[in-house]
C-alpha cells in the first residue's frame, strides 16, 4: 500500500499466513487471511483477530512429530483432513488454469493421471516464468482424488511441492510421492530424485517398469474424448445460458474423482465376492482397457494393497 512515509520508503507491505496440516485445507481460511492482511496494512500491529483465530484453531505437534493433535473434535477434523474430497481442492488460482492445463497436455493428461494415481514422483521442468507451471502442479494433484472412505489411507500422500531448486535436493531425496516444478535443467540428471520427468509436453521416465505406462490405451483415448466433450458442453451452456455456477475446475476435478472412485469401487466389489478375480469385464467396469491397462492395474493392486486379488490370465499384454 502506498504511504506517505520516508521510513517505509513510500510503500507498506504486509503478509499474513498460517501453517496447515494439508495444503488443500487452506481454501477454508483464504477470505479470513485476505481480510487480515488488509487490516495489517491499515492498522499495523493490530493482532487481536489473529490471536483469537490462533486460540480457536491451534494445534500441537506431539514429541514424535508424526501426528497432529488439535483442538478440533475428532470427527470434524477427520472430515476436514480428508484432502481427497472435491470441496477441499478449492484453491485460489487464475481463472482458466484447468483449461490451459488440458490444452497444454492434451491426451497426455491421461498418462499424468495414471502416474499421479500410482503416487509416482513427478517433476515438471519449464523455463521461467514459473508461475504458470506451479498451477500445473496444482492441476496434477487434482487428478489423484479419491473419496471412498478407507481407500488410499496406507499409500503415500501425493504431495504438491510447487517450485523446487537445488537447495531442495536433500529434502526430495526422502520423498516417496510428490509433484513439483523447477526451472533448473540440472534436475534432469538427478534421476534418483524422480520417477517421471515432464519437459514441456514431453513426459518421460528412465524406469523400465514405468515406460509402458507412457503409452495411451484405447480406454485413455475414450476418456479424453469424453472429457473434451463435457468441456464443450459446459462452454456452450455458459455461452448460451449464462451459466456462471458450473466451472471447468469443477468439471475437471469431478471427472477424475468419479473415474478414480469407479476403479476402487469395482475393486472393492471384486475383493468382497466369492471369486476375487479381476476379469476383463471387471476391468471394463472400471473404465480401463483389459489389455492396454494391464500393467497399470497390476501397479495399482500392489500400491493400494489389493494383493489378495487374482488377475485373470485373459488380461494379457497387447
């Protein structure tokens, strides 16, 4: 804010922030923080609303540092921390970043979707400016949402790190699952830090076990066609009917949330049946290709703990 002050050299800058156990919870507090930072600009040092907020929401880290003990009731916090639910993904970002993401990657979105669902370490390279690439990180996170209770609790969290540089190398060495972006080309040589390297629209991996996943299956192309069709219908509705309620963000997030739920709902039904065998029909019920998605499915069963399921011999590689 411009001020008549030689001490502040004509400009006053303030920042207000909180620490949250989940990135996707922050949207709940955006309006409060925006109001508080304006208050700090106009009345510097007036902290009583922030102190009240802190007393109401504060959390304690136990000595082990593993879990968060909070003042929230257990059931309320349990619902809030479930970052995979659609409403929790509401984050401030430029209008249209989802449509830009779809246009930029095209059908490759389906490859990124599988890798995100498999909780792989994804590093996105792009020359500066880095802002737009950070929103690709956010969009990638939206691909891996699951809202079926109990599913995915034992797998590593798919963590958004946004911009990273060489100073973050030691931290990344210990991460099991993340998506991040960088402008530093040297990261490409650090092959032990990532599973998948995205250079503009080029998605690549040096891990032999993942290379087949970079090929699109027939089901991938069909899903992308449906996504594109739904986008066109939404844009038409917005133009013709002035529909301002529905958004591309909602469409995008719900599209992949429903796809993911469809997969795990089918797997749960198969696991609970007298014959726990994944067949061609059950794979099709998941929206997957019995041949082209076989390796993806095997990875999925292993990572999400469906080890007891048998895979039909009919699911052979194409």
